[in-house]
C-alpha cells in the first residue's frame, strides 16, 4: 500500500512544509507497509534530496509556471498516482494544494482533507484523519473513502525526518499544458519571511499608536527570525500592508510562536491565530481579552517592554551560539 | 456574462462552539447562522460589479435545507437576480460540490465564483472539486479580477506575494480579500428579494467519500502565565526551556 507525495521546489531548493509532507508520506507508507514516492515539480539541481526526508524514489518534472494550471497539474499527479498504485496522495497545504486538492479527490474518486495535523487511523478501506475546525476552537475527525485518499498537511504539524539518503530520480516528460491558464507575472515581496509559513510571528496592533513606531517591532522580528504581522485596524488604516493582516478576513496562521503586541484580541483576530502553538501577549491593559487566549502575558508599556525583549533575545542568542 | 455564485451557510464567528452526542455532532442550538462572509463579501459582490459593468445575470446556488432560505434571500437582497436551492444536507465539501455540479452542468455559466473558504472548516476545497466535475480551469484565492473579452486577468494570493494569471473563460474562481467590498442590503433590495425567483430542486445520489467522524475540543488553556515587564530575560528563558519555541 504505497503513498505518492507531490511537492514543489522554491528558488532551487525545498521549503520546510514540502519536506514535512515528504516525512508524513514516509511515515504513512510505513504504516501501510508500502513505498513512498515523491513527485517533484519545479527547477532544482537536487531532485533526489527528498530522499533524505523519507522518499524511496523521486519522479522529477522539470518545469516552471505550471502550478497555476490546476487542471493540467492535477491530471499529471492523478496519472502518476494511478501508475504507482498509490492508496494515499500527500500534499503540503499551500497555495498550490488549494488549487488541486479538490480536483484530485474528484478525479481519483476519493475523499480528501486539507490541513491534516496527524497521521491517520487506517480503518479497513477507510482512513480517519484530524484537522482543525472552527478557527482552531476544535479538531474535526473525518472518515475518508475511495481508492486513493488525498491529504494536504498543515505546516509545523509533523516532525521532519532527516536521516535518509538522496533518492533515485526518474525524469518525467512534460505534457503540453492546456494553454487555458497563463502566468503573466509573479510578484514576490522580497527580503521578508513569508507570513503564511513562518515559524515565528511578531504581530502588532493599534497600541503602537502610529506607523512610525514600527521600528521596534521589526527589530524584535529580525532578532527572532520572525515574520511581521498586524491586526485588521492597522491594515485598514494603511499603517501596514494588507498582506500582513492576520485574522478572520486576513490570513490564518499557525506558527510555533505568536507574539501579539498592543492587540486587544477581538474574536475575529483570534480566529486567525488560535492555532499557534505558543501565544505571548504584550499589552498595558490588564483587561485585554487577548490575555485569556495567551500562554504567556506581559502587562506593561510596549514601548519599554519590546526593546527590552529584543535585547534579551540578543543576549540569549549570544549565549547559545 | 452569465455568472454563478456558490453560497454557503456557516455559524457566526462569535458563536460558541459545542458538540453533542458524545462529541460526534456539532451542536447548532442557540447558534446564529450567517451567509459565509467570503461568499457574500467577495464572490457575490464581485459578480454584481461585473454585471453592473458589462450586463448579464447573477445566479446564486446553495445546497442546503429550507431553513437556510433567509440567507439565500439575503443574497438576493444584496443584488443577485435569482437563486437555486438544492434540497439536501451535505455533510462535506465533496457532497456540496457534487450537488452543485450536477445542478449546473448543462447551464453554461461563463464564470463561477465562490468564497476562498468557509469560516467554519476553512477547507477551501469546493471550488476545485466543482471545476474538476465541470472540466473548467480553477483559480483559488483571487484578490483581483478583470475581464478582457473571453479571458479574465486574475491576481491570486501565493505565499509571500501575488501571481497575475490570464485565464480562459468559463472558469471557476474563489475570492479572497481585495476582490470586492462588502455591501449591506438596503430596504429596496430587501423588498425586491421577496419576489425574485428562488427555485428548489432535488439532490442527486452520491457516495459518502468524506464523512464527519467526531470532534475533539482542545485541552483547556492552562491559563496565562504572567511575566514581569522588567524581566524579559525570564520570558526568553521560559520560551526556550519550557515552551521550546526558541
């Protein structure tokens, strides 16, 4: 009972969520006493690298700008899943999986689940998986049927396997795209850690008083290797760019560490950050509702506390390196 | 331009989440149900903007029970021309997509819009499923859409940026923040909605490929542990040694 994993490259290498998906695929294939094959899409000199994270073999599709043509891409993956006899298909949960997960479930006539957080329970020919629901207020179990279940794996949810060797690579021929979807341009915000995948996030709200005060937030984020984020009022008033807005209407994130600074913690904001592993709240108002959702709290003037925290992180890093 | 908007009904964000029947079922008692905000704010309003600019019609479709009709009427009050309700209670994205695909496959819509995801399950699965059944292109998380003849120029959110795509219509597109701005229904719209056509049709049989199998509530938070604002070395130590996130 084998598993096919689909991942994409990023700037010649692989992002952590992709390698987590490979590790998950490996663990699942062993649970089902089968092999783990990884289909790599993109440009890289190291297509065999996923072997270090659990791939037994790699299929490599050397291409770019095809991820947006979801019909074309899912056609290729479904065909390889059938050829390999895969009983499960694993993706990393990201902008690519959102385009193809549902397509693959339909074409493989199987159940699917997005944002899966742990290995499934195998129950005869069905699989039971867990995923977050109700903005992190509960976890839902789903029972999936069909010959090849399709799962996307939430980032930061599985332990990465790192003790394997490079895997043998077979290069796939590239089928002609449909031409129905063309990429005109890809605009990346350079020099920043993408918020959606960040392990640590430093987020600030109206307590900052004005946009000119964000230097202390950026300093702390820099020291922590964290992405910066903000609350909705801050984005709406143009203090910070919209892509930094976390919360119900903005981005939902699940970093290991979320530091909320000068954010009161409205329920719509919590809906976007509830899944964070550890939440630290810094606020001068002891009644701020965010403290109820926090693991650690600091009640004080953020303009004093934040630089002090940055200095403490710096000292910690000097001691540990 | 003939546009279809898929609308879903979800519990309001501020509703308390609880379960019944030994945590096997969601407990809807006392819960306020609303139109899924992303369907309402982004998909529906974008469809109306296109109609206002270049003519055509906007049909909303919902797979759900008669109790959801007030939410469908709200979509009509905001400005949709007509509505279709498929009389089923789908318990997954797959079941809902199957019903919608079966209902519209012969209707030749030029553009099918839906919200990026529902606010309860956040699966973002339905659009892709529908596109596969209807053999159409699909673009998730569109934050901008302009029509140029039979093509759409779409900006979609990707990790750390946006991608600009040219997509051949007909296509399925899911809408994210930026695609359109929320509209509040006015009295004229609410009155007009009462006489707009809302047709009801039966569902089609389907396989149970995704079944709910119960819920788990997260362990209650230990409660916040306060750290003195003077002692940030202590906070760093805790984050390193106890929380293990540094």
